[in-house]
């Protein structure tokens, strides 16, 4: 065969392969969406998602890379131009993909889908896959590109320079508020996972001295030897996971580690403050190494476990709760499915990572496609796995674990009878047996998603590795894995919050900006930790379990940040003279504006007290005025009323900021498109690249 | 053959974990700024940690 014939043969076979992948994706998605019999195998979800990701990556991300952003490998990246061997270093793209993925993957894509499983597997799965391919990946990619073209500037700086000072300030303010709500809600997830669980609490408590031991090892004995230190830490943590069951059996120790939600919340707040003030090498950094290794390892094992076990999904495609009456979170499928699943589909927080360290390390411009778009596809896949882990549980069991006591009560027989009456049969006996198998006293009202995810993971792992005998160990391993990296984010987030506050307060009084001046460190740490601590405590004292009010707030805040990022992206596209492609960022942005605004409006003004904060405050103050509240609960009720009003105000503030950003950007777009303003793009200079090849 | 693969895996792990960063920085200093003082490994890694956790490095 001559050369041309070979080439065209290759082209034909490639086309055939992509047609097959597309058909497999469309076919299995159709099967997932239309199958209405007893149960469906999880592999259909995996195949549907994987094929759509492949097609999205191959065609859509390529279109964005070539036509929209016009990535140019002849143009030197900041890593090449500013190479200083430390902050700016041309880095191998696979290594950078690993770093970037480890940075963006957090508890969000695990918890969100678990909560959204109350609607059935279908709504969440569709949003995770479609939202990622058309929204989340695009956001991450475009912001990574924008920051790479600006020497690694942060999202706030880019917003200020490209859109204007109003957008810049709003972006900064948004970042601090989202951080506060995020930290509160994930701390609540840990609290609910550990309450009345001596095994889990002991294991997590042990990670603190283990991390400190690692820190001392890294600091004094073997500086920078991260791998061996992490292996050592991992061995110790596994010993703590296995050893926790013996601790839980000795009454003296068990009572020491059996804590209720309020006690845990106060301990976590005190811990967060300590971690934010302590030097990073002692606790934060070693714990981060440990949690990153365990996180990546567990995600890999979970994928392997699902492929080996190929479990059946017990949850129906859609439950009756799409009408908004669900016990896990209240509100209809629109807009609340899109608020509940934030991180697995679109996560505004990623734009902070994409405009952080990563853009300073990219070797060639074209690699931004794999690192920006590709990492988010992986994250979305993690969300699909979490959805599967939640849906392998019997629906009755899922609802028994995730329904707060405020809805189903505290009596096991009454709770299971109520859940069974919804059409998801479960018995108190069944729940007790399951709790015994996983080594817990009770699995009722363990809201927040982590316990039911851990039961799902234990179910999958024990089906593939080690059998039912190890179920309790796998459960506590899964709890430890989630709690460990949530605590890492609490540490890191409180610290970042402290720096942001110091930066902000430094404008008021100079010395406050000094990061090594102890009075300022203590003051700003206390402010940052106090802010999320307040919402955390509000969450644990909420009769509806706290997740019901805090998780939507977090979802709204996170999607709001995505609106900021996508409107900055749209501004840049218009300024780059690519207005004809602006729909790439504009469509996901508009969709997020519609969902966040609707959700925010309903959270404030919905007449049903389980959805609307103000309605609940009104209902409670009505009860109070009528004298229907017992005297010993008056103070608690007054606090509830205040908290509901506060939540309404925070929601209103978020919604208002969305409007400010969108209007401010829209004004800029209009002026440029009407040629009333000359677009000034603040990219760094064009220098020819000297790096050739890969 | 196996040794080569093991070495390659070790290299990737070094790069991923950041263990290779110090050697790379020293090489950079020797190549570009031969007069500047080379920090010790401990100084280098401590400074890196401080810097890393001053900005959002972990996500939800």
C-alpha cells in the first residue's frame, strides 16, 4: 500500500472507532434513562459516562482548544519564560495532571451525588455527565488558559483587570463567603459521620499525632522525603483503623471517644483554630500528603471494585421525591438537583485552583486542554462512582441512614415504618443487623452523606476484596478516608481564610497584614474559624439535621463562584475577538444564573418552611407568640428563628452578588460589542517558545 | 528491563510527590545564578510548604 492509502485507511478506522464510541455512549445513556424494570447494573452508568467523556474530550475540548482559545504551542508559557526552578517550572503534563487532579478532587463530588440519590440515580447522573462536559470542564479549562496567558494571576486579579473593580471586589468577597459556608458544611459532614461512633472518632483522632510524627520526620530527620514518610503514616493510619474496633470494645476508652454532635462540633472548631495557628510543617502539610495519597488510592480502588463487582443499582431511576418532599434535602428536582450536585458537574471553587499553581507549571499551551478539561472529567467520574455507591444500597436503608430525626423521629420501629410507608421497605431489624455488621451502634439519622457513602463503599469493597468479614473495617476505612481529607480542607481553608482576612484588614490597619505578627494571626484565625464555626454549630443544633439548610447554601455559593469564573471567561473571549464563540462559556453561565437565582429565591421565600428560611422563621415565631413552645425551649427556638433569618440574608446576599457580577460584565460586553469601548486584553507578552516536542 | 521500569516508576513518584523539586532547584541555581547561595534541603522544603498553604491548594 502506498502512503496515501495507508493514511486514508487510518482515517477511516479512526472514524469508525469514534462512531462506535458515540453509539455505545448514546445507547447506554438511553438504556440508563429508559430502563424501567426492577434494577439495572451499574456498568451501564459507567459505560454511558465514559463514552460521553471520551466524545466530549475528543471533539468538544478540541474545538475549544483549536477554534475558541486558539492554543498556540509556538508561544512560550510562563513556566518557560519565567523559569525560576521553583514557582515557574515546565512540568511533565502527566505529573501536572496528577497534581491538578489531586488539588481539585475533594469531598464535594462524593457528598453531593450521595444526597442527590434521594431523587433516584437518573437526574443526578445526567447532570453530572452533561454538566461536566458542557460546563465544569469548560470553566476549568478556560480559567486555566486565562491565567496561563497572564503569568498565573488569580481569578480575583483577572476579574479586576479584565472586567472591572466592582467584579474584582465581588469576586474576592464571594471567595471569602463561599470558603466560610464550605468549611461549615464539610465540618458538619464529619461531625455527623463521627457522632456516637467511638471507632471512627478514635481513628480520626489518631491521625493528628500520626500527622505530627510525620511532620517531625519530614522537618528534622529526612527533609522532603515525602514518599517514605507517607508510607509510614499510611501504615500507622491503617493500624488505627483496624485498632479502633478494640478501643470501641473497652468501655473506658469507648466512653472517652463516644461524643455527641455538639461536643464534636466544639472539638472540631478548637482543632481548626489550632491548625490555623500552628506552623504548617507540623500538622497541615504532613496531613495533606497523607490524605492525598489515601484519597487517590481509594478513588482508584473504588473504580476497580465497581469494575470487579459490577453491582446492581437498588435505587429506582427516579423516586417519588422529585416532587420536592424528600427527607434528605427539600425542594424540587429543578433547581435543587443542580444545586445539590455542585462539584461533580460544575464547581466554581476549581477556578481558584486553575488560577493558582497549575498555570505556572504548564510546559506547552496545548497541554492546558488535558490538564484543565481532562482533570474535571476525572472528577466528574468520581461523582458517578459516588452515585453508584449510594444507589447500591436498598432505598429503604439509604433513607433510614440519611433522614434526619426531625422528620422520621428517633424510634427505630416508627422510623422504619414511616420510610416503608413511602414505598421503600426497611425494618428496624435489618438496620440493626447492618449496623452490627459495620461495627456501629446505630445507622439511623446519620445525615450528611458520609455514612451512607461509607456503607456503599464497604459493600463494594467487601464484595471484591476480603468478603463480608471485613465489612466493618472497610466501613471505618471509608469514614476515615472522607474525614481525613475533610479535616485537611478545614486546616488549609481556615489558613487561606486567615490570609485573605489579613490581606483585607491590612487596608484598614497596616500591621494586621503581617503574617508573622502573632496578635494579628490569632485575631484573624479566630475570625475565620469563628465564622465557619458559627454555621457549623447552627447546623448541629438544627432539628432538620443542618444539611437541609447548609448544603443548598454551599451549592448556591459554589455555583455563584462558577458564574463569576464563566463571566470572566466570556469577557475574555469577547475581548479576544471571539464573540462568535462566546456561547461556549455563556450558555453554562446563563444556566447557572437561572438555577442559583431560582434556588436562592425559593430558599428565601418558599411558603413551605422546610424549603423557605423566612417561612420557617415565621412559623416558629407564630408558635412562640401563641405560647405553644415549652418554656425550656424558648431560647432555642429564638436562636432557630434568628438562624433562619440569617440564612435567608446570606442567600439574598449571594443572589445579589450574582446579579452585580452579571450586570457589570454585561455592561462591559455591550460596550465592546457596540464599539463604544476599545477592548484591552491584558495578556502577557508573546515570546516564541524554545521548547520543542513533548 | 524490570529495573528500568522500577526506576521509571520511582522517577514518576519523585516528581508527583515533589521529592525531585529540591534537586531541580539546585540545578537551576547552578545553571543560571552560580553566585547565589544554595539553600539546604530543610530550608527549601520549609519555604515551599509555607508558600503552598498560603493560597487555595485544596478544593471541595
